[in-house]
C-alpha cells in the first residue's frame, strides 16, 4: 500500500521563478495538507484541501496557491520565488473529519531558491 | 494561539539508556497529539498518536503519555539504540482549528554506540 508520494524530491529555482510541487495521498485518504519546513524548524501549515477546495489556510502570502484534483492528488504552486522560500515542503494526507487516524506525511520536496 | 515547545532542543546519550523527550502546549483544547520521527533531510514518520481522551500509547520501545490539563506530553524511549538517532517532533491538532497540526521545533537525539 503506497504511502504519500511527492515529486520532485529536489528542485533548484531562480528568484522570481514559479514552481509546482506534486503530491499523491495515501490510498483511502481524501484530504491533503501542505507544510513548509525551514532548516532547524518545525513544519509550518500552509493550507489544506478536500473536495477540491482550499478549506483552511495558514499565515502564508497569496504567492502560495494550490489545487486538488478529483483523484485527491494535489499541487502546491509558489509564484515569484524568494530566497526565503528555500525549504523542505511536506505533503500530508488524512481522512476528512476523522480524528481517530493521524496524518501521513510524504518524504518531501527540497526546494532551493538561488 | 496554540504554541508547542519541545525541550531539550538536542540530546546526546550512550547506547542502552532510557530517555524522555518533552513536549508542552499552551491550549489544552486539542483533538489529539502525534509524535513523529524525522531523519536528516527526510519526511516525517508517525510514531504514536494519542487522542485527547487517552493517557498513553505504546509501540515497541516507545511510550507516549498525554496530560491534557497540564499541557504536556512525553515520549519515553527504552533501551536506546544508535538507530534511534533522529529528530523527534510533536504536533497537536487543535479542536478549534481541525485542519492543521501545530508542531514544536523538535528534539534532535544522538545515541552514541
């Protein structure tokens, strides 16, 4: 049973460019959340999607946007990249409205902005 | 606003020792608390999930406790091994914001052979 799959694993972009990161949730999960983890810090919540809509958002600018597809997979888009966007981006999947089951995380995408 | 703190930030122990990692949170209105392990540059692996109504959970050499009223959780690792070396993160899921996890900054553990 595949867990959460993220692609690509590593990415190098130039300031001002745009980037798209992808996530496939664990089988049976319908909710996808995205987190940003700077070096030496705990992950910070970006937003959560279910039923193809953004349901909750953390304290991130509008340059961060996302999408969820009918098959529950998701994309994270970041526009006008800044050096400070360099981080590990983690995708987590879960079952909507279930607190019995926790979150399953992917291996992350390491984004470096130069 | 929920804040999660983990102490210590780093810990180094000899192999075989039993150890305790601490996690505290400021708002006791939580659904659950989850402990994760993170190897360098990797994603998060879930270790234990404790519901707000539970006091502890066990998995192998790991035992996590939860005292919601005092805003504290501990992760106990028995008979530590070099393979336990990693960063351990705790995260709470608040009952007022059901969608997101609030993480601590983690405790980096080194177990020396």
